[in-house]
């Protein structure tokens, strides 16, 4: 029930109608019996600076950031975390006394399912990342946090691959990163312990597409963990090919939920977030 004392959270983006964040966050807030509401806030790029000032004026407690604002919002914040600096993107903002503070919970969202799946040492592991966009940056930082030995990024545009590689050089983190063209896949895939798709290939409505063919998936070792950041359809063709070989497959819904959990922990300064409730409401919405 919304009253005169209800505190506000939200997500900014353009468009934002597709966001599942209001569903899962409001389910969690209701379960926790908190006087909060989480709203979708469509903000066009040309209105971003004005909107950020306005959100402070109305007392918004915090908000998520989605496309196309994850990078452009950074100069408008008072401070960002070291993690957000390394990723080069902000997806979670909280109001502090001295202004807006931004961070990135996509990394925590990416890592959490992997830590559940494999609780051992990652230091000898090799990760293969398909794609070189913003999501790939969060995955690279997540792999660094896990302590993964080698990170291989694969893409089709050599110029963009080179730019991606160079973008890490002036950051105060150690990155054992190599980039490869798509033609190198047959050589790289047999070395992988973790394979992550950060491309949109296979996303609804293109449900019969996969970034790798069945023949290419056969090059992987059977103990390779296969992770797709896409969550609709569920499973994707990419993950179906992995499951057919008996591999551990992780879908993007797990990452979506866990990055939301991490954001709620920041805003509410609490750790008792009802993860199961958030997952259940999303699964009912997507797959019922």
C-alpha cells in the first residue's frame, strides 16, 4: 500500500517498459513488509542531467540504470566505486549526503551463480567470453575477482577487439586478457573451463539462433561450465546444446536476480533479501 510515507526506488532507461526489475524488486519489498515502491522511470538521453537533479529533489532513495545511460550517467554522479570505474559502467545508484554514488552490481550478479556451481579454486581456469560489449566488461571483471588464470575474448570485429583490449591498460587492475577473432574458436574452445555468451545471439524472438554451432560445442570439454547472459528463451539454443552434452548450464535469469539482490542490499543496508521470492515472480511472469 502506497502512503504519504512511502519511499521511492526505481530504474531509469530509455525505453524502460521491458524491464523486469519492478516485478522482482516490488515482490521483495512486499515480502519484507517495507514501505517502499520501485518504479520504472523512462528518461530520454537528452533529459538525463535534468532528470538526475529532479530525482534528488523528490527524495528518491536510489535507482538502477539500464541502456542507454550506464556510461553517460557517470559524470553526473558525485562519486563512483572502483568497481564501476573498472567496468566502465554504473547500474546502481544510491543517494548519500554529498550526492549520488554509483556502483555496478552486474559483476556480483555474474559471479554469484558460478560460486554456487563451483566452490573450488578458479586459479587454473580459463574463461572464454563471446562478445566485447558492456556486458563483456562486467564478465571480465567478474573473472578477475574469481581469480581466473586466463581470459580469452572472442569477437568478429578485429578493430573493436583491439579497442577492447587497450581499454584495460590504464586501469589499476591486473588483467591477463587475450583477444581472438571468431576464426580462432576451433583452437580456443577445447581449452575453456568457462564459456560465457555476452552477445544477443539467440535472444527472443530469434530462439533458433546460437552463437556457436552444435559442431563447435562438441569441441568443448564435458566439464566446461556454459553461461548465457540471455534469459529469454529459457533455455536458449546455446544452453540447450550444452545441456545435450551433460554440461553445467547457467542462464541469464540467475544473473538478473543476483544483481538485483546486490542492489537491494546497498539501498536497504540489509542482507536478508528474499531471493527465492524474486526468482519465483520472474519465472511465473516469463514462463507460466
